[in-house]
């Protein structure tokens, strides 16, 4: 299998110009250069960049999902990208061989669909929410997983041809799990590769004002779109209990349950439940789709 050609996609809302510049500089220092680099201005104009960077300016903020789909559309127009690497605009590639390692992984496994990077802050700490499995004690333990990290990952364009792109309705939160479940159901592998590091500031997802509402809404949509009917109440019931246990803010709980009801009442896109053999595969990997 020939070495896959890489494309890089970066979304920005224009509020991190220094971090974006540093990220692009770290991309330029990679031992293996991508065939294409696309920067999407998600509802914001973009400054001029070097000739190697293609820009896409969206009239409005379409969220993570809409922005990534816009980047995919532009990358596909070139016709020469096999793997798309999505990077947060405030991330940083510390090692210079990240892209070469990505090529190695995809070159040696034709059924590899998604590779999740390890995300760590400037001290080397990886937050629990950035480890894509239930056992989070050792962030350096890689292997097959059932979801992946949005801040830094690589996706096969061949896989996307089969599974479809990002679920635009989601805007943000749980869009990675939606895509990962579709990939697993189509017999692709989702791999957590902790040797691929993206440095990223330590943050809380709750910094976004709509986080609690969209988290709940999208979790319900995820279940409605992809879970066998028998598992839907188990999955949603488990997350109601976990949310009641973990959330300390009354305002946060009110927003979460408002989003839950929104997820029940509103359209969520086409229903394509995963097969029971996919459920069993996920269970053997340590994360049955009830948590």
C-alpha cells in the first residue's frame, strides 16, 4: 500500500491568532509535510497566510461539525488526500514525526479508519476526559477504542466515503462518538495512539455557555440514531444517574434536562442502529454502548 497523502484541517473562530500561528508553524516543522492544509474561518474572516494554506471563510459559525465538513469539502476538491488530520487551533505539535507516524499507521492497516492522538497540557498532564476509554489510569496505554478525541485525530477518507461525514445537527459534543460508532459498525478500526501528542491547554468543556444543553441533547440524539431499541433506555438511564451524581450546579442540571427533553422531541437525522455484533465488539473492547 503506498504512503497515504495527508491533509490538515483547522477550524478557528478568529479569537486565537497567536495560537493558530504557532500551530501552523509546528505543522511546517513536521518531517513529513501534508499535501494540503485548510484553515476554516467559522463565521469569521481570516488573515492572509502562506501560499501552502488554503482558506475557507464561512458566513456563520456552523459549529465543529459544520466547520469540519466544510474543510472536508475543500480537501476533497483537490482529489489527492487519503487521510485528514483535524487539529484544534490552540493545539501544538511538539514532536516533528507525528505526521510520519500517522502515515505509518494507515499504511500498515487498510481497515484503520480513525486514529486518536493523546492530548496533554504543557506539563504533560492528560485530563481524564481526554482518555477515550473507561479505564483512564494510564493515558499512555493505547489500542482499539470506541470513541476518539476531537482536538487531534486522523481520519481515512475511504472510511468517510462509507460512513458519511460529521453529523452537522450536533454542532458540538458527542460528534466524535457518532462517527466512531458508524465506523465500528462498518468494520473499521478506531485506534488510540498515545505516542501521537497534541499539546493543548487544560480546559473545561463547561466553559461553553451551551455545553450542558448540547451534551444532553446530543447524547439523546446519539442513542436515537444508533442504538438498538433495547439498549436506548439503559444507555440514557445510566447517563441520567451519572449526571445527577457528577453535576454540582443546579443551573447546569436544569440546562442538562432541558437539553435531554430537546433531544427527545426534535429531529436527529436518519436512524441507523448499529448491529448486535458491533455491540458485542464494543463490549469486548471494554466499553459496551450503555455507558
